[in-house]
């Protein structure tokens, strides 16, 4: 029987590392973590971004993350600590599972996404 998107997200969240805003902020402050914003560029421009985050829209994430891809982006490294986020945590939960298949082992996602980050009053910058 087919699954719903909500079921896929719930299954992903049950098997990955889910970070609170406080946990993510502490890791970001500690340095050497790649924060990846998988929202669409328009979402980033409209709503802002977590300071220092790298834009990698969900549709290009695997290509940016794969060191053998012609589209590989500097900073993406399967051995580096990576924190993904989207708007509310669904896309990023699914994306963590995908990057694990590419060999990323030290990866997590921001459980409540950018919306939860912003609602809690965490630091946000212009999303250009």
C-alpha cells in the first residue's frame, strides 16, 4: 500500500537526528558546521536566512552534496557536520535520509525548521 508524504516524514524523523533551535544554535556557535538551507531561493529572499547558512534548494541538494558531481559545491563533505533545514522540518527530514545514502554520517536537521527558528526569535539575516 502506498504511503503519504506525512508518513514518509514521520518515518524519517524517527530514524534521524532532530535538533532543537538551542542545540543547533550551540553547534553553529561552536563552528565548523555546514548549515544548509534547502528552501527555494524565493523562500529565502522573502523570509530571510539563518546567518551563515548555504542555499541548496531541495531539487539540487544531491548534486551539490556529491563530490563526484559536476555541480558539487565547496563545503559539502560527507565527513563534515551538516545541519539541514527547510521551512518547517518536513523536507529537511527527508533530505537527511537522502544524504545518508550519499555517505553523510554526521548529519542532522532543524526539527521545527526555519519557521520555528524565526518564531523563537533566533538570529535571522537577509536571505539574498
